């Protein structure tokens, strides 16, 4: 069966520090992978998606970046966090036809 | 620009009654729609979907209705249960394109 792992579950980081969130999927090959963010009081916002190794599409200009070093691994990074980066980050993969399967999420608080 | 809108941020319903959650969209290219449920500090879980070739889809207590001319969809939960208390998101995807656009969510509280 397909599963998706995302870690860490919670993270408190100071402003200006780097960030690395990791997501891995199991039980599928060549998945479409996504990073979403839910900021307080807002809906889920698509940040990045990837259709294959090394292929990253960015939806929203910001100080975050994403990488896909392996087929089933998707990483969200930042060199210097801002206060506005606080939120709930979700990794997801999508099967066609149909919707997404989401990871359990990472609650990031930038202080 | 919010292409998918959920204008009611919250909704309270008595246990056993019907819950109706609404969603409006602006992009006529959207042709596939989803509803998700989210508990605090957890990822969203898929509830039910509908494609634009249908106007209704049922799954147990959950029914989604789609009105393409009005660009409106709704989720009906009958009967509502306390465990249904969560935030519900609708999402839409265009025929061409790889991503879904999400609404801002409606927080449903089912009162025992």
C-alpha cells in the first residue's frame, strides 16, 4: 500500500535560520509530489510540485525552495526563515484519476 | 486571487441534523472537485469527489452536489455526528493542469 511520511511534526526555528523539511513516499513509483502550506486563517496554498526527479515547479514566489533528489523524496528548504513562513506545511502525492494523499504535516513556528 | 471560495468560515449543527457546506468557484475551466476534512494538527483526509460530467455523487452520509451553471458545489452530511466536527475544504482542478485550488475552509461543529 502507498504511504507518505513527513517529518518533523513540529518545529520552532528562529528568524534567519535555515529550514529543511523532508517527505518520502512508499509503495508507488514516479509519483507527482506537492508541498502545500496552510497559514493561519487561510486555505491550503500550493507552494511547489514535482513530476519527476529534479523537476520542480514553483507556484508562489518566496524565500522557500524545493528539491527532489530521488523519485520518492521531496524536500522543502529555506536558507533564512522569515516570521511569515510560520504555518502548517503539508506534503502530498497524487494518483490519477483522483485527489491527493497528504502527509501528517509539519507545524512550523518561526520566532 | 481566490478562485475557490468558502464564504462561511464556521457552521454549527445539532447532532442528527443535516450539515450543508458551500463552495463557489470562478474558473469555468475547473472540471474536477474534491472535499477534504481536516482535524487540528493533522493533514487533510479525502472525503468525496465529483467530476463535471455529474451533478451529484454520494458516499454513505456524504453527498456532493455540483451546479456548473452557478459555479457552485455543496457538501451535505446526513445525519451529522459529533465526530464530523472538523474543518472542511473544497478544492477544484482544471481539465488541464496539475494542481488543485483550495478554498479557505469551513469549520463545522456538530453539537451533541
